[in-house]
């Protein structure tokens, strides 16, 4: 039996979805800390247990046991502590899929430092906004020319920023992560007293886009990783000591869903393919075949690209379970994947604000139905409400709402918006958390996604806020007004469409279209 699951779950196995929904609970220790109670716990229980297998496109390959991650994260924690970083401080990390992410995240969790994952796509404007909104004390960046350039341009406008740390080549004005870590001990004692973390302290902040205003700061507490037990074990079906692969940059919440928290609690080995540049489906398929990946989760867009290849050239018999999330799943993709690979794709649904909210948990409980996102996660009291705030009948479209969130936040659900009590009260201070997603439920309890009750565009699994695109476009001299909408795309699900009113002196042309596209990029 799994050592940690037995520690956190009163009951692990369930005969039916109904029993799962009724009886599933998670024991949350008062002082739960992922770094000590998962990473270090596995290292103590099984010192040689494999945690991470990392490969990149240059042919590098590195394997890390939980003991390796424990010792490296202790060095990193001692280094960060020497910089004055302490519980409640905030650090932003822009590390792509570098293996150092797992080490640094574990170290920051041990210290109680709040982590903000960020994507490589951020420009100076984005970084300055995020840095000041969260009052970041340090950044840890990958050695990427664009990232370094944007960060160096941003730093003078972020008064709280004290240290810039770099993974890669040494650079003036930056601290060298590897060189600095080697100066410190691999022993780090668990903090006590005021420096110790509790389950309800803030651990992690995601920036998430909306249709109005700038991105919101979604905060999660230290119990958040435990919420992803449902994500990893019961939806992705990860297997202990086998390889699980989710495809996501570390700057997105999907990374937390599929590449660290639930997977390590379940004792699976995370497989990371550090992809660069444009997605190449052949390369991804070859990695699955070569390394014998067992469980697999990628956005529908990637399934569509992979299905355009000759799948008979790849031996995918190692795969036991396939999952997807991030955008609506085309039924034709499910059909073709099953015909060519022999496996069902199990769709899940959720947000940066929580773990998987509903999913097709597996055919042993109920058969997936075409077009359905499955049934609710038992951690949450999920309902649908109509425009009159009344509970919806079967077949009636309504907004998905999670009830019972005010006084006792469900394990894994966000606890508010960082440094914004007014926004938190508005969203979580009432009867429940309205996700803003519109769905309907059939008489058998299956839910089907309809869309957002706002205009967020989902392109290749990314959530794009129209307001941010509009703000970028109107900054160009040629643009007076613009409207941003999503247009259907057979590969990416949706693409961003801009309707523009030009300023005087400008005429429509292919050249201007290209110029505006590059400006927005």
C-alpha cells in the first residue's frame, strides 16, 4: 500500500463513484508542508525512490530520487535564507521546464516563502504589474535572452525586488543558483515557532486572466497539494514508481496539476521533456515510446497534432491511461485516438483556482459519454445555478458554483485573491464560489461544458484575456478601437480574432496586419 496515501486518506479504494462521492475525505495535518511531509517523507521511507526523470532536446538526461530532491532543496533553502528570504515573502520563478524548478519550489515551500510561477511569455509590462502587485522580493529565471532582457528592464520599476537569481550561464547583476547552492549545507531543519508553516498559510499564487482588468492573484494555502490527490490518483490514474507525463510550462497552473503535487504524493515518477520552440508531435511521441511513459495528460490540441502523424510508427503499448484538460475535447479526437492507440481519453475540467473540479474518473466507475466533462470531484459541493440564483434542473444551463466555501474552504480550492480582501469577499463571501463557467447536467449526473459567462478565449490550452490583448493593440498608433473575440480553429480550438478601427492616415493591408500581430506578440 502507498505510504503517503495511507497517511492522508482514511479510505483509498471505492467500489463505485457513488461511494467515492459519499465517503472520500482527506486528513490535513495542522502543519502540513509539501517539502517536509511529501518530498522528505518519501526520502526517509524509500531513499532510492525515483522522483523525477528529466530530458531535453539536446539529449541530456537526469534522474533525481526523492533523496536527491531533499538534499538539493535543503541547499537551496539555506541559500535563499541567507538572502533574508523568510516565511511570507514572495518569489517569482520563470524556469520553463528546467529540473531546477522542482528543487527551488520544494525549497521555497520548506521556508514558507510564497511562490509565484510565471511563464516565459511575459513582457516588461506584465512583469512590472505582477512584481508590484505581489511585492516580490526575488526572481529565479532561466538563462533565456528574452526573459533576461524583460526582467532587467523591469527590475528598476519593482521597488521590493532585491535579488535576481539565474539558472544557467553566469551574468553580471545576477546570482548564480548552482554556484551559490554549493556554498551551503544539505541539512535544513524544519522551522519552528512563528517561522513554521500551517496548512492555512499562503503557499502559492497564480496569476489568472479575465475579461476585465489585469490578471487576478489567485492564492492557495499549504493544503493545496493534497487537493491534487484526486487529480493524480483518481483522474490521471498515476501509478506508483511508474512514469507520468503532463505537458506544461512551469508558469501555468497545469504544471501544479500534473507535474509535482498529486503525482509525488501518489509516489509516481514525474517525466519531464523540456521542449523548446514549436511543438513537435513526433518528438513527443518518440519520448513516450523510448521512456515507457505509463500515464499521460496533454491538452486536446496536442492530441490533434499527434493524430496527424502516422501513429503506427510508434510503439505506445506502454501507455495505460490518457487524460486531457485545458479546453473542450472534440469527440472526433476521442474516436480516432481510441481507434489508433486503443485507449480512451478521459477529460477533466477545472481552473487555476483549484484541482480538477469534475472528470471522467475511469470506466470502472462509469463510462465516459461523448462531449461530457464527467462528474464532480467529491471534495466540492458542486451545483449549477440559473440567472435567478436558483438551482438548475437537469438539462438546464447554469453557472457552476461551489457551495460551502466561506468558513471551511474545501481542500485544494483557492482561498482568495492575494492582497485584495475586497475582491476576496466579493468572490468568496457569499453562498459559494461562482466559477463563471456555464454547464448543464443530464439525468445520469454527467456534466457538459457550454462556455464561459465571460469572454475568456482558450487557445491551445491557454486562457487569454481579451482585455490584455485589447490593451496591447490600442497602444499602437494605427489603432483607435478594437474588439477581441475567439474564432473557431480546427487545431487550436480557438484563435484570437481582432476587429480594429484604424486611425486616420492608416489603410488596411497585409503589411499592417502583420505589424499589428507582431506588436501584440
